[in-house]
C-alpha cells in the first residue's frame, strides 16, 4: 500500500506521459493567453459601449434642445403672422380713411368753387385753411401708411427668416435622429460583441480548468492498450508482490502444517516426486499463484470495467472500486463489509466519498435506495461514465 504512488513505467511510457503533460501545459498556456485577449477585448468593448452611451446621451440632449428651439421658433412665427395680419387690416382701414379724406377734399374744392361769389374773402381764407389742414392730415396718413408698410415688409422678412430657420432646425432634427439611430445600433452591436467575448472567456476559463479538452463538447476514445493502462498495471504490480510476500511469510510460519489428507505439503510432494526440489516447487507455486491473481484481477477489470482493490489494515474488509471510464484517477468508491452480517451477506455498505456524493444525486442511486441492488447500481454508473467519456459512432 505504501508503493501506491510509485509508477514503475518504462522509458517509453515515461516519455509518452511527459509529452502528454507538455502538450497539456502548452494548451493551458494557449488558453490562458486566449482568455487574457478575450478579457482585453471585453474591456475595450465595454469602454466603447460607455463612450457610445455618452454620445447617445449628448445627442439626446441636443435633440431635446433642438425640439424646444423649434417649438419656440414656430410660436414666434405664428405670432409674427398674426401681427402681420393685424397690420394688414389696419393698413386697409387707413387706406379707406385716406380715400375718404381725399373724397372730402375734392368735395370741398367743388363746394368752394360754387360759393365763390357769395363770400369771397372769408370763404377763401377758410377754404385755404381747410385745404392745408386736409393736406396735412393726408400727409400724416401717408406717412403712417408708409411706416406700416415698412413694418409689414420687416415682419414679412422676419417671417421668411423664421421659416428658413424652422426648415434648418427640422433638417438638424432629422440628422440628429438618424445619428441617434446609428449610435443605438452600434451600441447594441458592441453589447452583443461584449457578451460573446464574455462567453468565450468563460469557455476558455472552463477549458483551462478542465484540461486539454472540454468534456461537455468532446468525447475521449479509450484504447485498450495505452501508456496509462500500462502504468496502472505496473502500479498494482507492487500490490501483487506485497500479497505474494504475505503468502510466503504465511507459508514459512506454518512450517510443517498438515494438509487435509494428514501429510505435509512438502512430504506429499516428495512422496509423489522424490526428484523434485521442495524449494523449486514452492517457487513455482508462488509464481503460479501470482499469475492466477494477476489474471483474475485483469479479467475482472476487462469484464466489468472496474479496478477492485482490497485495502489492508482495516477493521472490516474494505474494497476500493475505480472505473476505467472515470474522468479523474482519484475518482473512486469505497465499500465495506457489513457488521455482524454472518453468512447472509446480500450487499456491501457504500462509504461516503466525493464520488459517492455526486452519484447520490443521479438516477443511478435509485438502484441502491429502492431496489438495494449494488450490481445494478455499478452497472448504471459504468454505463453513464461510458456514454459521457467515450464517443460512440
């Protein structure tokens, strides 16, 4: 048991394992670099997204200011149009007043010519005064009309300028709206890229943690003869040697113990074959026993897919079971012999290990809880590991 960690592999196996470890280390470094690049791309995308959000916010504020300015301009334009209509109405009134004054002046001229003989001096003075007054009033009215006309022209110019400004603001609003839409689309694309980079970084981190391949997407095809299995054989060879040593010690301790027939093993063998050396016979028996143990263990491993080891120095017989399809070498199950079971043993007790905790949450564990069937449980676990780790084409 002390030599469990030692793997007596040949040079070829060591080189192969070392090469595999170097490849895994290289792939791990490559995945780490890819993870760093993806994180850098993610940070860059986040910075660009923040910049785009600020630009969108600025464009939104500019759009709001443009909308407010457009509304104010439309209000001033409507007010100017109302003032212009008022001035036009006043202009019509003033024109009619001027026309009335002109008609009155003509009437006064006609009346003055008819009454010329009735009142010569006084009438002339009054007519002259009236004419001057009417002419002054007419001139004032003309000046007022001219001023109103100038005001109308000025308001018309301002109205036209406001219309042009309104058109320019409408164009600016259209441009800002289009740019806002483009920035929004660019922001959505950058966010999508950032999410993809985050997903790829998570995958790279998972791959770096799991090893050279991802068990979620990749299946491993296990070969019957490979450096790993050869190393395991060499590893368990030390256990076989330890068992053989214990057998040899037991045989030495027994000394001249008798066989069921009443004769010792050495004397019986000598009686049958007097020319056979007892030491050679004992050595051949040890080698035969060693070979039979190895064949038995290998046969169990090949037929069931489980490597079964019996742990020494335990209070009750304890068995360690490891599957050939296990994801990691340290994944194993422990079974102990039931207490006070006598000869009526129908199953073994499952010890709580890390692998047992994981399997207790699967459907395979129902074979233990519902049916109390250890063989069915081990078969279901083996089939699940096979489907998970091995590609079936």
